[in-house]
């Protein structure tokens, strides 16, 4: 297990890595994405697994009958946020192959089909919508809506897929595939410090907070930065700045999180008052009521400030995922398997979205988290210790053995 994990990690590590930032730029349907997909296929074939690319561009490696029923599936994603870390997503995929190697070394006899998956475009870095591959598969993203997605350069999702050699006419809901899955277990590096504070290397997910993304368009009036009096300005940057502060204030009051992490400005000149500032809000909370309160408070603050500044404020919800309570029976089964030696495995919620959360509406899903000593994620500083990663592989192997080898 140790050697296979290290070998795979070393092979995958350079793909899509920026020499400038040290972070990863593995965006959907790009050359880096193609290299990641080739790596996945090579790992599948090297283990004698049946390799498959589904109608939505998700990858599958099957042990046993791909058309069988009650399959146990594990995996994650290989794409990244802009200048993201090495562990978010890839740790789950590498650990899945390593766990299979571990089970084979134990002489495990599988009684259910087993699959390892790589879901495409989980981060949504290129087209602005997270979990595109799993959303399409689960029917939570319509074909029409998918065809409307465009990247920052104006390239549509279908065009990007076609340029990468894939037929976009095939995308759509895949209920037949989901009906064959009896359980999906995703291992992921924790994106926070709960495990580090608990002292445990591995934990089980209880739920994913409700979360969404909202686009704020602040329309003002372009003008000369040097000759326009302050009282004559309709400066959308002022309204945007106040909205950013309001987001922090509302989140603090509610015990939630709210972040404006992306912004675009037109005409984007140093000596020009902007005509349009567009900012993207990401907000998450432990429950729907709290999230609704935060979002309403931010929008109210934006509109009130916009009236003072002579700026028109328009708000568009671009994506939303309701609270996900992972199936209690499967979650309890994981706790039973991992606590067989009498130890107690931490159970924790998370504010981060995952493919497992999307699939939970269609199949029983669960998640394992591996300790992140700093809690930093979506950054080149994201990390996990070697011993903890290997503990995650062992935990995943134990879970897969308990579910698929009974």
C-alpha cells in the first residue's frame, strides 16, 4: 500500500502545477485535465480494471461486472480551483486505488462490484458551476443549462468538450448508472481543522452545510477619475466595497461564512471610474434558515448602499445546494467498521461541497475526511501528513472491505 500510494502521488503531483505559484490549474477540458484523465486510465488498466468514460465525461474503473447491481463506488475528482492545493480531490482518487491494492494484498474476496470514479469539473473553476459531472449524472443540471455555461474567454461547455475530443451531444441524466450503485464513499482531505483539534487522523462526515453562489452586478456610470467631482460620481466600486464588508458582518452575526472571492471590473482602467463591478458571493451556513438570513442581509445592505451611490444592484443566484444529511444507516455502518477496535471515530459536518453531496439525493453516500494540520485549503499551502494519508487509505480499505466483501 505504502509504495503504491507514493508512486501514484509522485506521478500525479507535477500535472497542472504552476511554476509561479506552486498551486494547481487543472481546469475542466484543458490539457492538464486531459493529462489527469490519462493518468486515471493508466492506473485502471494497470490493475486489470474495466475502464469506462460515461456520457458526462466522468471516469470509472470497475472490478467486477460494470452492469451489475448494488455496486460499491469510491473516488473523488482530479480538477482544481485556480492555484489550488495538491490534496483537494486527488487524495481521494489516489487513496481509492491504493485501498484496492491493500485489499488485494489482504486476499479480500469481493461479493459486490467495486468501482473507482473521477468526477469531472467538481470545482467549477472554469465554467462557474461546481460539480458539473455529478450534477449532470444526477439530473440536477439540465442539458440546456449546461450548454449555456461559458468560461471567462466566452468558450461554451459544449465547445470545450468538443475541443477535448468528447461529444457534448451525449451529456445528460444517467439514472440507469445510478440505479446500479448501492453505496458511494468519498475520501477527502478535511478543509478545516476539526480533526486536527480532535487529534484524530480520520473522521466521518455527518452533513454538508447548505451553500450557494450569487453574482452581484453593480451598474454605475463610467467617467474620468481625474475630472469628475466626488459628488457627481455613480461609482459602483463604492457599493461593491460596502457589500463585501456587509457580507463579513452578516456572516459574523449568524455564525456562518460569506466570501466575495472573485471580481471583474469594466472598463478596468486605472484612471476610469468603473461602469460595472461584478462580484461573486459564496456563502454557507449550518442550516437553511441561517443561510437565508445572511443572504437577505447582504442583499439589503447592497441595495441600500446602491441607492445612496446612484448604482443599480442586480443579484443572480448561479448555483445552490441544500443541506445534505448523509444517510444515517451508511454513516453508522462506517462508524461501526472503523470503530471495531473500540476506538471512537469523530463525526463532523463541513461547509465544503462535494460530489458525494450531489449524489446523495440518488444513492446512499458517505464521506471520510483525512486530517489537515493547518486547515488551509484551496491554496498551495494545503497539506496532509504522510502518516495521516496512509491512515486514510487503511480506513477506506477497511470500509470497502466491510461493504463489498461481505
